[in-house]
C-alpha cells in the first residue's frame, strides 16, 4: 500500500529544499531576521549529498514542516475571508505584496512579502497572518504579539509609513482569532537591520554565527521547530570561523601564490 505519511514528508522536504536553494547571498528575508541568525545562515549553505537524512530525521523534519504548511493553509483561509469583506465595502486587497529595502552601504537588500495589503477609503492596512497552537490568555506569561513577528512587520511599515499594521493570530483547531495592532518602532527596526548586517558578514566571510536560540533561554523554543537542529547540535554554540576559503575570496592585495598556501593549510588540518 502507498505510505501517504512518508509521501507527504518527502514532498514537504523537497518543497523546503527548493525554497532554500533559491536564496542568494545579499538577499535577506524579513521572516528570517526576527529569528535565530544561525538558522538563517544554514539556509544559504549548499549541503550536498552528505546531508541526506536518515529515516528518523526525515520523519522529524516532516513533522516540523507540517506545522508551517498548516500555517500556509490558515493564511489562505483568512485571505478568502478578508477578500469577501473588502469586496463588500468597495476596497481592494493585494496578497503576497513584495517589499525590497536596499542597504547601499553593505550592498545587500532585505526582502519581504506582505500577507495582505488592504486599501479602502480610510487608507492602507497591512495584515500579517500567523497560526498558533493556542492563543494564550491575556493574563498569561507569553508575550503577544511575539517579538519575532513584530520585527517582521517593521520593514513593511518602513515601506508604507502611512499604513496601519497588525498581526492576526489564528488557532487551527478552533479557528479562534485575535488581532494586535503594530506600530513602527525605530529601535526594533534598528535591531533587525543589525541582524541583516551580521548575517551578511557571516556569509561573506564564511563564519558560523552564534546559535542565538540556544544561548538565550526564552528563545530556546525555536530549536524545537528548526529543520537544522541535527546539524546545529553537532556544532559549538559560539560563533566559529569555518575551515574553508571565505565566499568573497582573497583580499585584493593578496598574492595569487598565497592561495596555494591557504589550500595546503586546509589539507594539512584535514
């Protein structure tokens, strides 16, 4: 008989690999910059054949990716509801609106996609949709909206400063929703911009960045949903320069003969 569970896992893993394969150094995404920098760094690496998952890791990764796929399904459902409402009031709705913000100094761009951009007589509204297993009580300890989701919205408000923005959380099991308005915060935007610069430098100079989610206790939850946890667990938490030539190659003043010395040094350490 067909193993539907295994088929779904393989399709989701391939979809995730194809998505990550499209990433180019110098193009960074708002959805990543609010989370662990090491996870973002892994997404830009070329793993090759040695990183083929065994059956147990494939099953675990499949479980994690199903959570994200569930989020996509919920987002589509909310968009349908919003489209019907906007049509009734005579407005327009655009989904997956691309945003590009360049950093001319460092020569990279931050990209993002607004889930839903609504235009009515009252102006523009940005609505980001996030699924959550359970919407916490207002009296609970969990911070809502979640800081990494707020960080993601900052570039969108920079792109459209006159718009109102908010994050809509939805429980897949009950379809219960809660909405939080988000205002532009230049300090939060500054932190996100710094994260983009740090990621850019780590990729260019081939430095494994710090495992932020492991170092900061209240961010440990990210490891539970990280598709690279099996790789990260095998490496130190601290930032480490990798044993390869940096992606940007040698400095302009480097003599070509020095390249052979670098390669010989790497082979000797192996």
